[in-house]
C-alpha cells in the first residue's frame, strides 16, 4: 500500500518513553522468569532507550543499527540460555530496532488517513494491540502443547534438552504410542463411529424441526423450540444424569425384549444421546438461515407442480445448505468433544477419545494426550479449511463473490 | 450417503452378535498399574479362554458408579479393582458379591488354602486382595541440599527443606503423619485422632506448612510435580515413585519412613447374570493364583498379597532390575510403617473429612 500521509521525524519526548515502555514490557517476562520482575522491567527499558539513543544520535545508519542490535540481543540470549534463548533474542533485537525507527521516523502515520487526530491514531494501534493480545491468549495454550507432545520424557515438562533444542530431548514415541496402543486406537475408532452417525441424525431431525418451526401456522412453536434447544441450556451434568437412567431402561428393554447385542445397544445409546445434544445447534443455525429464505420460492415451485418433497430437495435445501452444514459441523464437534454424557451413558466398549483423554489425564499424566491433542488440532484445521474452501468454491460457481 | 450409513449400521447390528466373542469389562486404575494387570493377568487369561477383556479406568469413582448402576438396573462391569476401604463399603451396601476364599479361589501350589495364604489381608467377605501398596514420600535429590531427608518429620521442617510439598487432598495419612511429628507416640495416634482436640492438634501441625503445600488428588500429580521440580517432596503411591525413579530416571529418591500400607484387590459386583458371574469367578480364580500375583510384581513395585507369591518375585520384565528391594514390604523399607486403619477411618471418615475440608478452605 502506498503511503497516504507524508511522514516526519518525531520528537525524542515521544520516542524514548514509548520505546522504554516496550522494552520494559518484554523485560518483565524475562525478569519474572529469572526471579525479579522489577529488575527485568528496569533493565529492559534502559536497554531499549540506550538502543534508540544509539541509532538516532551516534550511528545514524539504519541498516548498521539493525544488524548490531540483532547480533547483540542474540548473543545475550545465547549467553544466558542457549540456542532457544538466542532465537528469542534475535527476534527481539529485530523487533526493538524496527519499533524504534517506526516511531522515530513517524512511519506509523504513513498508512493512515491524513486527517486523523493523534488520539485516533493512538486508538487505531491500541485496538490492534488488544486484538493481538486476545488472539495470543487464545492460541498460546494450544501452541505450547505442540512442542511438548514431542517430549522424550513421560512428563508435561520442557526438559533442559528441549530448551537447548538438542535432538535427544525430542521423540515421536508418544505418537507411536497413540498409533500402537489398543486403548487409544479403540477409543479413536469409537469416536469415528459415534460422531458421524450422531451428526447425521442431528442434522436430519434438526433441519426438519427448524423448517417446521419456521412455519407460522404451527401452534405453540415457541414452546416447542424452547424444549428442543433445552439440551444446550440445561447443565450437561444434569442432562447426563437423566439420560443415564433413561437410556439404562431403554437399553435393558432392547437387550431383554429385542434380544440385541449388548455392545450394539451401547453404541445406540451413546449415538442417540449425542444426537440429542447436537440437535439444538442444527435448529439454531438452520432457523437463522431460513430467516433470509424467500418463501415465495416454495410457492413458485408449488405453482409449477412440484410436490413438497421435490420443493424441499430442489429449491429449499440448496439455499439453506450453508446453515445445515455449519449446524452439522457444530453437532459433529459436540459429539467428538463430549465427555460427560458418554461417561454416564456409555460403557467401556464405547469409550471415546475424550473419555480416554480424561482418564489418561487424571490417572497418568502422559504426553500421549498432547500428541492426540496435536493431531486433533490438525484435523480440526483441515476440516474447517475444507469446509471454507468448499463454501467459497460453491459461491464462485454460483457467481457470488466470496465473502 | 445417508442410506449407505444406515445400511452400514444395520449390517453391523446383524453381523455383530454372531462375530463377537465373549467379552468382559474389567475396571481398574489406569496407567502403569493397569498395564501391569494387562501383562500379568489379562493377556494370559485371554489367550487361555478366548475372552476379550475391555479395560475401564474408572476405579476412582467405582463406589458412586456402582450405586448408580445398581439403581438403574444396568450393571456393565464384571470385575472391579478397588482399594480395601471401598470394598468394605460396597460389601456393606450389598453392591459387591460375597466370595468364599477356600472354594472360589485357587489354593497355593503347596496345598495351603487360599484363606490361609491371604491371611489377615482378607479384610472383607467380598474382597479378594491383590497387592500391598504404600503411600510414601519421594524427594528431589538435587533440591534438598547436602543432607537428604530421613524421617517423616522432615516434611514438616520447612527451615531445613524449604520449598513446596505435595500432600493428598484428604485427611487420611496426613493426619497420622502430623500427629506423629507433633510428639504423639505411634501407638497412641488413633486414640488421639479420635478426639476433637486431637484432630485440631493434627490440623494445627498441618497448618504450620499449609502455605507450602500443593494438594494433589490424582496419583499422577506428585510424579509430575517432582519431575517439574515444583515440589521438593511429595506423597504418592510407591509404584508411581518407582516409575519416576527407575523408568524415567528422574533425580528423585524414596523416603520410606512412616509409609502407610494399604490393600488393593478385586470385587465382583452384585446382581450379575449367572453366565457373567461364572465368567467373573473364573477370571478371579485365574488372576489371583500364586504365580499370577508374583508375575504382576515384574511390572510394578507393589507387593503380592499372597504369602506364597513373595518368594517368586523376580526381576523387572523390561529393566531387568531386582524387584525385591523396591517392594514396600522389603525389610529395609518397612522399618517404620503404618497399616491403613480400616475400622478407625470407617467410623471417623465423614467427620474428619468435613473438618479437613473446612480447614482447607480457611
């Protein structure tokens, strides 16, 4: 993007305190992890100010300053904490140098509209920092898990070998455990059986319910709607207790009177319970899509002689498909992540992945759980990316611009 | 697609009953302990009988779940591994089946009857003891300075051993240790603990280190905390510490002083169908014979419950180290021990639990 606003150098009274604040902020983390937060803030602020003063008054050469800073912080990091700290040092050196010049040369104004007041400029960047912080808080716990899943030890600990980036500290043995351990494999298989079937049931029933409930002539539709989405509102542990007793009776009847196999009945119970949990998500997303659905289309279809079923599949369904798919995705994730209900309703032969992770976490803190978590994060990313790509593709095919 | 899935489900339903071999669900504690049972009991039993064994790691909530299952008339467990105290409760509530040791358990190879072979460890009519384990302390050898702790009272000495300690989040064991280190003689501990003043005394002693305690509730917590160096010392089951020291090679050592012995074993839930009951009894007969109990000690450092198994305890199956010195019952380790006092805690548990939880929240 081209510069919108001509830029000018800023006074030291702005540059130095801001650079000091940034340096102090990073110093806080380093200091806290080494014993004294206050000392860290002081040293960080002083070093940042000294750096900025050095570029501006002594070196007057941006590139030279850059490489000097990167080298200095990298060396400091290496001296204190080995290779891993050196990498952090290099990155920080690059950042603090860039930040100092960004402020000093007034580059932060370059891409903003010329008529913004300083307060608006400040808010513009504060807003971005807040968003970045929220994003960091959301994503860091997930990122921390990933390197730990390659731990060569059986604990949730960054070992000294790992911090030195020594290959001996890393291993794929937890992944190997996941793929060779019967318990993990069976629970993974169970999750892959239960979640899709429960999703298909929730999507079919939920879509039908949403279409029915959006007809204005259905009596008591608000009450029915409230009951249908209640599994989402009632605390899970309460639904789970109720479901336990209810499905025990059903299960006994199916085993005793119908003479069905015990394991099969177990799957039926869990699938039905999960379908019930997934239905509200489908109802809500499909109802929301139906709001934008033009009713005259169904009347037009009927006018041309299509029966209601044909109308549904040929006219209504393609138009509300995005809502159905996202509802189905929610239903799938609900079932795939669910641990409380399956603990109550299921027996050990229906042990799902979250159940196995739950007991694994409580009884033995094994990094296999982290390996599984990493794999699941990968699957989720792939799943969401695929759905999004399909959505864009279908919109392109229908001539809409992707949004 | 939808019809295909339905068709698949229906086919599975029709095929499943014919193809499925006999199954049984065995409930245990998970982790290294379940693994030792898998190697020593489940695998040989499945090979012998063709029964598929499914593990359910739910022993921690066995009492509550068995109550609920019984109420719902839907008992899905066949054999359950519980600690002796839970077995006594389940037996009293009629949730576990009574076992006649001499007719339903295997005799020792030399002909000694099972009831004699297990001896005093048969603490309940429903309980088939399996192992003797102990709750004891481990400490970080690199964090305790030059003099390693040698007695239980070093846990309460924050001057000599500064740093956090991990203690279990329940009064049992902690109260006994506190009194012992508050000058109460070992023989008087339970008499003192039976009085409200004695309970206050124990809590006051625990209060001296309360700020330095991390409370754990799962057996895996203390090993993790020790490995992290978050705590200097912590109590847990001796088998967990064995895994930390010998298998994971962490800088940790055992403090066997004032270890508390407890028993763990099987119960069979009441209300099984005749067919499942016969299956469960057959498994129990096999899994608690002399050789099987001795085999389990190859995988985990818990002492077999039968007297006749002790001489058969050999080397660790994977590490090849002699297991006898790692047993809680080894004479060197068992110089100062407690046996979990079932009667006392059955009578006082609820009161002291309430008091302890209130004290924790203060």
